[in-house]
């Protein structure tokens, strides 16, 4: 990691001391602090009010037991989390992740990132994240429902459309949001649509929310390309993952004339020179909850399953890491550079390790950080909340046009801020500083709370 300037180093040291063992949280904080040197120099009022120290300490952290009964009648215990990080700009907002790897450090890194991502959307949203070490993979619908009901039986008291609004993340899609919403509705006796986003269309959900993170990512990259007089036409694209973000990113890349030549899941990756069949992959993954191997079997001779090596060795013009944190490391970055990849844009949260980011940016590869490039999901959640509040529903076309406009404006704001702070072309600096100053100014205005 690069050396921070002295004042920031002290703050970072204190974060390490107060949050032992939470390595992903440390990484997320370091990434932001790394950009803030010129901001502190220009605006001493932020340091005087200890804005950075306050930002690094969540406003509230909730950890709870989630007991449930599996299909065999055995009692199971998981741990639930909600970290309400910052509410200077609006009610706490951010997804829930259900995955075996979830612990406090993961939830805090995600919640911390969410503060700046949500600020970048320009919507009135605070930052939060939650989840559980429960893994829905291989669980029956009944087990998932009982888990979600137990999870919400504790969490509901901390939520509300003006207080805290969860959504999905890894392991939490429309099925889980449905069970969570049903239990919230039952306990509170309120049909409070705005308390969760990512709902089904017939029960308060918004058009485009399912597609939004992946589509938004591709709109962001499209703006990066068009700012340089280029387009997706004829581009080879590699996308890691095959969850909600990856599938919809692939769909939009194909619509814009690019070819997705590889994608993956935790068991391996598939390479197809003529392009992945996104409809088939969606059916395998979403309807049947299958694996990449099932897709390859259904596809026949055209697709090639790789169980060894890294997906980032597949030559491409554009790489979109859309799986999970720290999935693209230094040697992956070196392979991308060798193969003349031009753009890396993060669909997942913090998928690129710090050493990979350094290698890519030093080699002149354009790099778009997740807090800017994957903000389309939460931005469309804000559009869902707007529709819920006004008891309205918009068309797919209208909502998609709003999403595209939001992604363009995040892109432009990142570049303008990077210019202003002497780092022209750096999306990382632009995103961190634009997100930070937006929240910091609101925190100053609200006083020491
Ligand atoms: N989990 C998503 C993210 O990482 C969406 C959050 C939301 O819509 O609240 O931004």
C-alpha cells in the first residue's frame, strides 16, 4: 500500500487499532484516505471537525442471533448484521449479503463504500450494509423463507422507509426480498413499500432494478469510451461472475455491439469466442440455480469449460470484474496489461486488489472503481423509493433512460473532480473526492451529531 500523508496516516492507524482483524474494512478505508491528501490541504475545516474520523466510525452497528429450523428439523444458528454507517445525506441505504464469508469486517467495508457510492448518485441516501453468514446455496425455498423470517424478526425494529432501507447483494435476490418484506409487513401491520428495494414488480418493485447494476456498469463504460470517441462496437469483453450483475452487464454489452467472450462462477470459467449465449446462461443460473458446468453442457461444442488458471488471462479489450471482493490480483492485472486490455471497470464491490489497481493505472489502463461504476443498482433503488413514495410506477424505457443519465453524470463528476484536484483522468481520485466532499459538507452543516 502507498504511504498516506502524515495526518491521514494517524487516522488510518487509529482505524487499524479500533477494528482489529477486519482486513477488508482496512483496505476500503485506505483506498479512500489515499485520495484525500489534497482535500485536507485545501479544506482545513474537514480536519477541524474530525470529519474523516467520524466517517470511519459507524453511527450504529447491530449484531444478532438468527435461529431457524432446517428441513430435517435440526436447529441452526447464524449471525445477522446491519451496520448503519452514515445518515448525513438521507436514511441508511444499502444491501444485505447472505454468504458463508460474511463477518463484521466484510459488512463494514461494504457499508463504508456505500456511503461514497450513494453520495455519488446525487440521491438523498445515507450508507449502510448488512447480511449474514447464512449461505442460501443448496437450501430449499422453505429453509430460505424460515431463515429470512427469523432474520427480519430481529431486524424490523431498526428499519423504516425514513430510517433504514435494505436491498439485495450477493445471495439476496427477489426471492429473499419477498420473504423479508412479507415478514416485515406481518410484524408491523403496515404495507410500507419503501422499506426495502429490489421488490417484485407486482408488489411495489421498479422496472430495471434487477438489471440496474449490470446495465449501469455498461452505461458507465460506454461513457468512458464515447469520451474518447470510441464505442462497444467490436470490443471483446471478459466478465467474471454469473450472478445478477454479471448477467445483466453481459446482456447490455451484447445490445451495444460488444462480444462477451468469457464469464465465470466459483467453480470455473467458460470461454466462447463467438460470444456467450446470455439468455441460456440466465436460464441456467436464475431459473435452475445451476452452475457454469451446466451451461457448458447445455451449450454443446461451442463452449469450453476451464477449471484451471484465471479468467483474466483471456485476451480482451474490456474487463468487468463482477463477482466479489479481491478477485482480481496483481498477476491477473499483469496478464490484462500483457494482453492490451484498455479498460477495467468494477461491477462488484472492491474486486480489484490495491496492487492490481496500482499496476493497471501505472500501465495506463483506464480504471473505474466500483463506487462509481456499480452505483446504478442503488441509484435505481432510489428511483424505486421515489415511485413507492408517490404510489406511481414508471415504464422500463423511462427508468432505463434515467439510469443512463445518472451514470453519465457520475462519470462526468468523477472526471471534473479529478481535474479540479490535479489528477486528470483518475476515476479513483475523482470518485473518492466527489463522494467524500458531498458527505463531508452535509456533516459540517448538521453539526456534531
Ligand atoms: N448491494 C447493492 C450495492 O452494492 C445495492 C444496494 C441498494 O440498492 O441499496 O450497491
